[in-house]
């Protein structure tokens, strides 16, 4: 062990008459721990919130959808489009669907509930979305309907109950314009974890909804799922190359771009605000080292009289600050990672489902690059905080330092 390192470690241990300096050093370490801990938690929360919302939103609605400009897409055209897309890289699955709205009535409630009605291919829907992953779609009959658990609670519905839906698209008859009303049997109840869907969405056989709305073989759009969320942009680029000009792609990330941008800005702002804790702790390190230099004037004078160079004196006090910063950063980062692990395991931060449609709790997403960035920045800030007191220590005149000792 070099003499500078040995002396620096010795100075970190306060003697009886240096208790005040020891307390300041302890507060400095504690400040660094709290600052790095808070930064790791804040970054993991904001990252987890952003990624989980994005993931839930995309999984519930498919990664991409293709619509027709003239709303005349047929099943044959949709199948041809899916076959073309299946030859592209990053393709996983495709399915067509019909989307409309209506008023649902039934169960113990006397009120009608506005719902979004989605006509789906029962055999393929699970391949493109995850919203019905726990429902056995093979058992859904032609006149069956799948509803969300929140909708079932509000209306007092259970499996086997019958409901009626008044569709918003009326039909022309010899007697005039008449509403389209159909009766369905509740054949499945899903729970997606997304309050908005569990409360407002219902699913029926696509053939049934086509007959109700007199669509013949027309569909509204084709849904696509990629091999992973990270490959959506690559797949989208390839898909555009094979699309007919009358088709256009809807990407939910674009329609919710402002939401995701706002979350990113919040992440930066929160990090900057919490980073002030680290700066305050760095100032504590500076003050504790200045007091240490004043206390060790005699020691510094003796060491310089014995031939120790200015660079060695500076190194002693810089090492003190670096040790404080390193220890505080390590403990703070480790505490943050452990807290994030426990937060995910026990879902500590619950969210009201009626406020946050896509999340029931905020997950912690700890990224190694974030932890490493916090650690390195904290150590660098603490190092910078040692420059001034270390320089003052090196500038002491040994004759004046020991004259009155």
C-alpha cells in the first residue's frame, strides 16, 4: 500500500477531538447514498412505467394495423396482404377484424353501457394480441360474446347470461330506418389488466358481426404482430414496400407519441431534480475536506518538510473524497437495485385502475446502463469536489504550518 493511500484511510477515521469532522464525513457518505439510491429508483420507475405502458398498449391492439383508404377491404384482399407480409422478416402473425360500437344491455343493471364491439377470427386473434390469452376461444359459439371482467361486474353478468347490443349503424327496411339489435350469450370473460379494455370492449365472431352490419365479406383492417417490439420499425419499413397505395399503416406509437415523449421528459426532469441531492452531498465532501486540511496543518507541514511532494499531498485528500464517493455510490446503487427487486416482487406501487387505463402498478425496470451512469457520475462529481481542498493542502507553506506547533 502506498503511503498516500495509507494516510488517506487513516484520516477517514476520526479521533476523539475530531468528532465533528467525522460527523460531517458520515453525513457526506449518507448524502451520496441517498442521492444515488433516489436516482436509481427514479430512473427504474420512469423506465418501467414507460416500457410497461408501451408494451401493454401494443399487446392489446396488435403491433401494427393496415387499413384501406376507401374502406372496401375484402377478406380475400386481407388474406393476400397477410401472405405477402408473412414472407417479410420479423413477421409473426396476421389477422383481420371488424370494429364498431353499440349499446349493451343485460344482467342485473337496468342501464345500457356503450361498448366497443370487435369482430375477430377466433382461431387467429391470440396470435396478434394478448388481450384474450386466458380465454378458450374454441368454445365461443356463433352467437357468443366475450366481455371484460370490469364490464361483467358493472352489469352483473356471468357466463351463460344473455345480453342485447344495439348497434349504432342502423339498417334500411321497407318500414324505414330500423336499429340493428342482436342478442348474444356471454361465453367468455377476459381480464387483460387494462381497465379501459376490461370495461368497454367486447368480442364476437367476425362472421356474426359481418352479417349483422351487412358487410358481406368486407373487413375494417388487418392486424400484424412482429417477432418483438424492438423490431416494429424494421417490419413497418419492409411492409410499406409491398403495400398497395390504397392501404395505410396505423402505428399506435405514433398516435400516442405525445404521451411517450412526455414520459421521457419527466424522466429527465426527475433525474435532474434528484441529482441535486448528489451535488449537496458533494458540497458536504468539500466542506469536510477543508476542515480536515485546517485540522491537519501540522501533519501536512511535517510531511512536506520530510520531502513529500505537492502532488502526493493532493493525492491524499483526493483519495479521501474518492473513497467517500465510491462507498456512498456503491451502497446507494446496491440499495436501489434491491429496493427495485422487492418493488417488482410485491408490486409495491399500486395505481388506481380508473385513472391509469394501461397499468395496475408501476414496475421497476433496472437497467445496467442506468445504474452504471449514476455510479460513474456520482464518483466523478465527488472527485471534482476534492480538487479545491486538495489544492489548498498542497499550497501550505511547511514553515508557517509548523511554526506555532
